[in-house]
C-alpha cells in the first residue's frame, strides 16, 4: 500500500505587517510537520506575496495523524543583516482538519501572534490535503534548499526583542487605515469515525481553487430547562427506573458500578442469545429421481425456527447465515439444524445435526470468534453417510459482532420470516447538503425567429426537482441583462445536473426555448467564504435538431454569463430550527473539534398501543429511530410485543451543546395480517417521539 503524504500548497499572503522600516517586507513561509521542515522562496518588498509552491510531507504513522499538527510561520528576511529574520505571524492547523484531495480548497487563515508583544496582521492562503498517490514523492529537506541563513533560530527572548524593535520601526504605520480581519478559521476538525484515517482517498485532480473563511463562533448561551412533570398526569410524567445495565445498576439516578469492567454496551441491559452460524455443506446426497438437490437449512429451537435461502441443483451450497435466538423466551433444551430438499409438494428430509444447549459454549467479546466445524448429518435411522454441514454454535450477547446481521427470533413471526430484511437494525448517514448559488448575469447574441419584435426573455433553472427562474427582460439590443441570484440545495455525491434554458415569451401562455446548457454539479467550484466568484461564459445549444452543415456555417452562438459556486460556509437546515441537531457548516475544513461523545442506550418500551390487527387481535411491530446530526439509527423490529426490549446502544460525536437528539417509535408497516405479507400502503405508522 502506498504511503500517505500531507500535501501543502502555499498560495499567497495578504496585508502583511511592514517590517523593514520602509513600509514593506520580504516574506517567506516555513512549514513544519512531523519533524520535517520546508521553506518557500523569499518575495522581496511585497506585502501581498504570491508563491504557489507545493510541498509534500511524509506521514510516519497515519493512525497518529489526528495528534499531529501543521505549523506555518511567516518571516521577514533582512538580507542586509546577514539574512536575519523577524516574525510576521503563524498558522497552526490540527491533523483532525486534514481532508482528502478532492475535498481540499484554498483556505485563507488569519495570522496569529506568537507572543504577548507580537504585532501581526494579514492572512495566509494554504491548501492542505492528504494523498496516497504512489507517484508523488516527498519534497527535499530544508537543509538542502535553505539559502537564507545558516544562523540558528533566535531564542524566545531575542525574538521578543525583535518583535518590540519591529513595532518601533513601524510606528509611522499606526495611523494608516488598517483592514481589520473580522473572520477567523476553525483550525481543527475532528475526523469521522473517531479521528481514524479513511482506508483510501480519491486521487483525481481537483479543480477547486476557492478560498474559504468562517465567522468567529460566539460562546454558546446557557439555557436552563425546567421540567413540567409536576403539572402533568401521572401516566405522562417521567418515571424513575432501576435497570441492570452493563456498567451496573441505576439507583436514584446514579450508576452503581458492577464488579466487571464496563464494555461498549454499558448503557443497556445484557441479553443472552443463542447464535447459530450456518456456513456451508458438502457431499450432500441425491434426493430426486433426476439426481438433483435443492437444499436449504432450517434451524429449530422449540417453537422458533429460522430458514436459509435455497439453492437449485447444488450439492455443495454456501449460506453464511447467522441466527440469533433470545434465551429469555427459550424453553427448549435441544437445538436442531435440519437440511431439507425443496420440493413442490413436500420438502424432503436430508439430514440433521442436534445440539444439547447445556453443552454450548459461552462467548463474550473481546473473545475471538468461534471457529465453525464440520458435523456429519444424521438421517432418521442414525446413519451418518448423508454429507456434512459446517456450523458454529455459541451463546453470546447483543455485543457480539454477529448480532447486527443476524436473523433474530424476537424480530420474526412463527410462520414467516420473509420480511427479515426490513426488520434488522440499521445505521444511516445522510449526505452532506450544499447551497448552490447561481448568479445569472447576462446573455449575448440571442437569436429569435420573429425579427419584427423585441424578445421578452428569461432564464429557467432546474436542479433535480427544484425549479427557479429570472424575471422577464425585454432585450432591445438582443443582449439581456439580469444579474439575479437563484439558490438551490445540492446533495453529495452531486449526481444531478444544473439545467439552464433561455426562453422567449412569445405569447401570454407560450414560451419558446432559445437555447439550453447542462452543467454537471461536479464541475462547479466550492467555496466557504464571501470571496468573489469569477464569472464564466457558457454556449447555449439549440433545443431542436438542425442541419449539421448549417450549424458549421454559423460562426456565433448565444452565450450565457454565469457565476456558479457550491457554498459550504453555511449549514443547510434540513430540520426544524427548534430541534436542530447539527449547526456545522457544510465544508469539513470549517468544522470545530468535537466537544464530547453522546452515548444512547435504547432499552425498550412499555404499553405500546396496538397499531394493526393480526389473527383477530391487536398487534404492534415496534422499532425505534434516533437521529442526531447526519446519523440516523434504527433498532431491530420486535414483533407482536406491547413491551418490547431492544437494548441497543449507539454513539454520536457532539460539536455543539445547543442541539437536540430526537428519538421516535414506529410500527413496521412491512408486516401485514400474517406477519410476512406487506400491507397495501407499506407505510410505517408513527407511535410517538420525544
């Protein structure tokens, strides 16, 4: 695997502090990361230098990347005094804010002070990203490319004296009008999945070269909430419970720790399950007259049974299916794993393996997974020449790795388990949303069929199911001007297109399309600040088919002048403002580090109201949904139980305390009257939320 490298593009600096006593500075940038140091060239007598230099650092340990930081120091080089340097400002970027190359854009970071007596101003433009492209080599070390000075760096006392001296030399500049920076940049971004580096990064060259800034966040306001339970009926008031959780028992709102160490499921009650992993079979016998076999496996524990899918004409099938039977409802002491042959009239018995539940081993993570073993199939007479079945049987808890993907006995009906795919627990991640800004400026050289009138033209825009249009403009010179802004919402991975059509209103209810352009959203630049986006001209295509020879004769075509950008400096509100769970801007580079971890244990529910009728009785197939930020979680469905127990635990990273976690309970509409049949609407009904 190719080694990871940190790419840093030093683009430019703006409005630096004069340091040479003549109202200017000769600046260079020194980069430091993971024990490596690089330096740009010196730009003489320039307070707004432009470098456009690129450097690559080796990442010694990718797993330690969130603990590292990139530091950029801006110095003024005084060549007349043996290359001595004075401090102009610094930028520190935490490793948690590094992003893959496709997501990287130029960010302008305000320069920070190094000491109490430092006077700095201005900003530094950097583009920082992670890459594992094997064709990229690390840059040369600083010692081999440092032409500025061989002197050792100044001590802190010497640097403070230099800062004071530089301040005195520039007292004449104090009365000048300074450009005050009212923006700052978030220097740390907590990486997804607890800061671990992704397994791979996309390495396609990016066209993004937009600068980004972010307003300085205000400290959160503390709002004290008071419960109104005393004013509610007792049925709706909060009730104290004392469940036995993984970390101990809750008594009086406090957790009394258990003797054993807390695990990752220390917020829920421990539930035991009998796990059966059916891997594959071999050398199964012929069952039909034609010598074919359509095998499947039936796992039976008392009245509960789970069935694998069947294979046609296969004597060595592979299933890799896991079944989990809750021990709370288990009354049987024998586990039977039966191999059957699917037939039209009646399925034929092939063989079985029988286990005594008292002999099944216990397994609790972090124990290693139990290795499957081959077992001889036994027929009804006790003959073992019926082939072999690879199985693994153990007793575990909901913390087992096999639990999320397993078939569950408490989530399936006794008659039919065909709807099990709609009943498993799932985790969803909503895509990031961006604001798409479309500034329609003007059009040139429009051509209409009726030359006896002035065209009344407008532009219609469409992104997916979103529509927008400009106001009509009468183009007396055939070059209409609008300068109107349209706003759309686009979702990653930007599979939609921006469709713009120039239309002429020829009658009150009739519009004629003069030209159209289709722009992929992946070709639009991204930005995260209020810097100006440069406009581009787009040629419009004819809406109808025309003669190719006639098209070649036409030297000019209608053009549309646009400013387009995906704005990532804001948060796209996709939920109620009173119950927002995420207020971060879209651009990852602007994310602050997380302030903590939210852990949620969904224990269960009591007194669920029947939501449907099954076998003449009221029934409810309940599951819970929790949402915070872009992450949704859904528990498994508990079938036909008014007091379901889920005991599932989930985590979220928290970036803002003034956010809301939403939890709701729903009735699974994928199950009908017989448990496996879908209802006509197939819509899940809401039971309640909190």
